[in-house]
């Protein structure tokens, strides 16, 4: 039942994201082929649609278009978007995707800009966020630059940091990572493909940017005490997967403790429960 609820929430979110893009595409009365190509490209680029088949995507676009055509007024659509996108990050994403479509030909029409302004007010997007999103879209960069990385990816990255501390991810450590991805509640919304993609992305980020830069990303992305404790607990499980942690793993754990601002007694409690 819990899995069904999660899948329903993901479908509702994705349909809301599609509807936001379709509204932007049709704001001036017609959907330009270039706008449709941008819509498809953005969907393919986003991890939220990971695992969606072309057939499922077509069905999603068609059902979203039908729902919009049957809506009596824009206010009803916006209220529905707010309901299906309760998290600010997803509202930012919807606005960013709509902006990408509106700027498909590099110049938004007056109608498209008006709709984006309405989106901004309805979804609670700040002027600073709007400016940043416009700049990112105009450069053709990924929206992740504004949105930050999904918290599940950051949790996965803490495991990778410890597992790769000595330059080699051992079989026991890799097995522990997959066990966490499959069994820990913080990853329950991820498909197997998305979980594997999160690990690959974490490894690529670590290789490309190094530990100090990635620790800064973790500090910005994991902002609550609960998130930081959970991330540290996951790291501990990997450090203990092959027996007692080695010196390089202990060093990374110290860096994570400092980065997350965890007190020694908190670490001791987490170590006991890991």
C-alpha cells in the first residue's frame, strides 16, 4: 500500500510538471514544434521521469493536455498544481520547466511572460529565484544548478564518500550500499534504476570535484539536523561493512561530522545504532 501511495504521488507530480510546460507552450494560442521539442528534452533530462517509457510519456502528455482542455479556469489549474506540488523544490522545478518551454525560441511572447508571472505568484517563487532560473535557462544549463540535488542523491553520496575513502570500493561496502538503497525508508521513493543512477552520479561527482567541494554540496543540501544525522548514519554503515573502519574511512567520517556540525555524543549515539 505504501509503495502504491508513493507511485501515485510521483505520477501526480509528473503530471503537474507536464501541465506546467503545456500551459507555457500554449500561452500564445498555439504549441510551436520547437516548444514541444524542448518539453521532451527537459523531461528526458530530469531524474523525476527516470524509467518512464516513451509510451508512458506520450500517455502522460495526452492525459495532461486533456485535463487542461477540460479545466474551467486557470485558477483551478493553479490550485491543482499547488496541491500536487507541495514542496517548494518541485514548485521551482515546475516554474523552471515552464520557463524553458516559454524561452524555446529564445524570446518569450507577452502572453508567455504573463503566464510565467501568474505561475510565480501562484507557486510562491521569489524574484531572486525567477532571475536565477531565467539565467540558467538562457544559458542552456541544467535546472539542478538552481534546484540543488535531490536529497536521496546526497544520502547516496555520503555512502560513496566513505566507501571510496581509500580509493577502492570493496565488495562488502558496495553490498551495504545496495542494501541501504533497497531497504532504508529514505530511499523508498527510488526505483532500482534511479538508485543505481544516484550511485553513479555520486562517484562521477567525487572524481570530478573532489572531497572538499562535495562536502560543501552536502552541507548546502542537507540542512536539517535530522537529514545530517541520517546521512552520517548511512556513512557509518558503509564504514563498518567490512569490519572495523580503516584510517581513511575514519578520516572521512571526521570530515562529515565537522561538515554536519554533529557533537561527539550525537556521533556516539549514531555509532551505537548504526
